[in-house]
């Protein structure tokens, strides 16, 4: 087995590689995610959403930048913090809202909820409530792609915390051994619940540890949509060409608690306010795009307005939808006769 | 006597055990919380707040926040147990047992037997279980049956704060690997709990109610629904023996058999999927050993044979409810042979 070591690079931000159309698509995705998360946070406070919510706010540029490069038949697998990944992969936002509110018409028929949000029509293989549950599964999706001779790729999103899980290590090694088109995308938001990555990740970073498994690994500023996109372009291409797996470590802020309702006593004074001021990927992308004349403020404002009303619409529809039928408890336990 | 919650009772047991025996350590994810962060340490004290205050008292060498790494948490606890410590490892949700099950049932459970009695594994694995929080298929399961079936493991499932403290102190001083199953629905329930240290022995059932018409055995939180039903029946003049085994391994078979021999009727309630669960196990023991005393078929009240659904109406239908228990009880009482 040859070991393909490579410099851990951090591409510089530039808007060059992205067309206007692509930028607007990514911006739209990011704004949709942000509004979706704000809306469900509000609905959760009103008691309209059962269970646990882990919001993706602050991390939007990662999912949006990567997913610009994926088609519907590429695969992603997600984590407990999965709404952003689902939306970026083209998931049905109305079906997501209904799922999270446990309503009929939800993407998982109300059986999954936020922590299991999935849209199989879009290659989104599911959020996962087991930390480290996703990476081995994406190895399987990448194995299908390779065995069936497609040029599909599989992406396992994971957090800094998930990078310490044995299942993750095993999946990374197997992907290298089998030379599979798998991307391990670690979104390092600094925290696994209330434990800091600087404590829980023993190596100097996640990317260099991934390199140790024998795959190229890169670090990127995950608040910079353009940098994420540029890097992912190379990485996805590498995988499509059959050159084996790659790891990306994207540094991102976590604007919200680990879960909605988290008192966050472990956060530093003023930390969240500072992050929201200095590391808001939407603001950063917007500023850069306007400055480089990729888009003007007016058209971005129009998108913002359009999305705000779209999210209101799907929320109203989900609120009005009925709960799943009581007779559905025992449907779909098996997929064939039982 | 002071009244304490289930959460406080377990916390007190941990405090007292750690104060008394310096070989007792606590480890797991977020057992204190805030490691490496700019804000405060002991930010969570466990996701359910059960280990709060241990870190400030006993320090980082004995209250160990780990990365997310269940196999290594349990393996490290087992190795430490074999070599002089008495670890209390926390696995958060019982659903996460899947990640590290080898370390539990192939390693910790088997040391003593497989090594001819030369190795010991005095450790406790704490976890939380139970449906009703709309937490979905991977954060709601009660898998007590999966550990109860493993020879070498002891399994404890307290239903009240008094038992929780006494059973925890017993678990920590026990020389085997003990799985300590906390029901998340019970953390805020309270009862009288003495301040001093005491133990509740394993394998000794508790009678919540005594009666003669029917025996009801229940595991974990469904016990409280059973009690509500039993009290309603009592108003109608029907009295039940209500038995909480408190530990599923060892199981106090004698208490259950004795009761059934007297009442001739049995309902068993748990919140597990119905196949090969605790209700099945207890039913089979009674069918085998007290067949002659039975005056009606045994009735099991369990969760449904499906993963735990997210939607509240479906989850409520999945969970055994008071109405299900009452219907089963009436059916068994009305059975005429
Ligand atoms: C196997 C397992 N262990 C523990 C947990 C509890 N848990 C849920 S999310 C989480 C932290 C995950 O951190 P990270 O991977 O960094 O993702 P983030 O929450 O930051 O997105 C933990 C410990 C779990 N769900 N599954
Ligand atoms: Mg994280």
C-alpha cells in the first residue's frame, strides 16, 4: 500500500473559481439553512417541535461549498447536526420541516425526526444520532460507487468530536485500503458537546491524523465559502478519478448551544457574540461577493426576502399538517413480508 | 428523613464512595464538562447532571472527561478495574452500548471466569435509558435484556431514589462488572433517602404493594404506572402483589415464584421490545417453575416490536401505558379456567 502524503494546505480565499450562478446557488443554500435553523429554534421555544435539536448555524459555508460540487446521485451521510447537510444536498425543505415537527409528509414519515433527517432521493443517507455512526456507512456507499463503476463520491460529514471515535478510524483506514471515493469532512467547531477539541483531539489537528492513515488531508477556513469550494473542487475531482479517499478539516464556529436549551456555561465570556460578529460565513461571503462584483446587495437582499417567506410558508404548512396515523407504528419495521 | 431526587441520590452515593475509597474513579463523556474550554468546568456534570460536583471535590485525576470514544472508555475501565481501581464509567444513553459492546460482553464480563478466577473486574457502567423524550430510535431504547443475558454481568435498574443510592453503593463495592441502568423519566422523582451510606443487596426484590389476587412484576419506570393501576384496583377491592426485582441479574426468582404460587396470576411489565425481553424471561421462569400454581395464562405488557418512533403519538403507542397494564390485569383476573 503506497502512502500518498501531501502537504496540508489552506487555500487562500478568492472568488475567482466560482461563477455568479454558482455563488447565488450557494448563497441561497446558506441563507436557507440559516433561516431554517432560526425558524425551528423559534418553533422549538413555542413547543411545536418535540425532542432534541442541534443547529448548524455558523457552519453553512461548508455544506453549501461542498454540495455545489455534488450531484443528486453522489452520497452524503450526516451527524446529529444534520439539517444543513440535508438542505445543501437538495433535500426537500418542506418535508424536513414536517419531519422535525413529527407530521405527515415528513421525509421519514415522522419516525425519524431532526436527528435522523434524510432524503434518499437526493443521496442524503441520513443524519445519525450515534457519533461516529456515519463514516463506516459512507465507506460502503463509496464501495458501491467503485464496484458499480460509477463516478459517484461519498462524503461523511463529522464533527471534531467524531474524529476521536474508533469507528471513524476504522472507516478511514478501510477507505484507504480499498482506495475508495470517500471524503471525510470534519467540521471542527471547537466543541463536542461541552468539551473542547483542543482537549479531546490528542494530535495537533484532525487533518494530520488523517494523513497518518495514508490519505491526503487538507485544512480549510470553513467560514470562507470560496475557500471551501476551491478546495472541494480538487478533492471531489481526485475522488472521481479513482485516486482514493481524502480528508478535509474545516474550522467553523458554533453559534448555538450543543443542543437547543444548552446553558453553555463552558463558553468563554462574550465568545458567541464575537464569533457571530467576526465569523459569520454569510456575511463574509456576501461582502466578498459584492466587493468582487459577483453579486450586488440588492439581488442578495431579494434572495433573503424570498427565502424568508419560503421558510414561513413551509413552517405554516408543517404546523397545519396532521400527525402520522396511529396505525403507522408497526409499518416499515421490515421491508419485505414478515 | 431527608427527601432527595433519584439524581441527587446517585450523586450522593458517588460522592460518598469516592470520599471513602480513593480507588474509585469516574470517567466518561462530559462527566464534568468544559474540559479545554474558556468557560467553567463542571459545566454539565454528566448530561443528566448526575456527576455534578464530583470534579471540584475529587479533581481531574479521579473525575475524567474523555473524548467521544466508548470502546476505549469501557476498555480502559475494565483494564483499570483489573489492576487496582474501581471505575464508574458513564456511557450516557444505553443506546451507545452498541459502540463498545465487545469491551462489555467479551471482555469485562468474562475476565473472572475465563482466567480461572484470577482476574477481577470491579467496575460500574452507568447509563440512561427509557422512551418518552421524543429522542428517537437511537436515544430511547431500554436494552436491559441484552446485558442481563450475559453471564458475568450484574444488572441493576432502580425505580426510586432510595434504591438508587443503596444499589449504587453496592455496585461500587461489588467485585464484578455491574451495569447500572438509570431511567431518564425517574431523575426528578424523589423519596426519603438517608444521608448515611447504606447498601441495597443485589438479587433481593422489593414489594411495592402486597396483595392476594394477582402478581405484577415490573422493571424500571413502568413500575410507577403499575402502582397507579394497582391503587385504582385496590379501591375496587382487588389487591396485587407488586414486585420490583431491582436487579435483573441476579434475579430474585424466589420472590416472584412465591408470590405467583399464592396468587396464581401474573402480569409482567417492561419497556423493552417484546421478543426475548425481561418480560419473556420472567414469564418463562414462572411457566417452568410454578406452572401448577397458575390459574390463568401469564400476560406480558411490553413495548412494540419496532424501533422507537419519533412522533409523539407513535412513541406513546410504542410505550406500555397504564391503560395497557390495566387491560392486561383485568384480562388475567377475569380468566376462568
Ligand atoms: C456514540 C455516541 N456517543 C456520544 C453521543 C452523545 N453526543 C452527541 S453529539 C456529541 C458531540 C459531538 O461532537 P462533534 O462530533 O464535534 O459534533 P458537533 O456536535 O460539534 O457538531 C456527543 C458526545 C452520541 N450521540 N453517540
Ligand atoms: Mg464539534
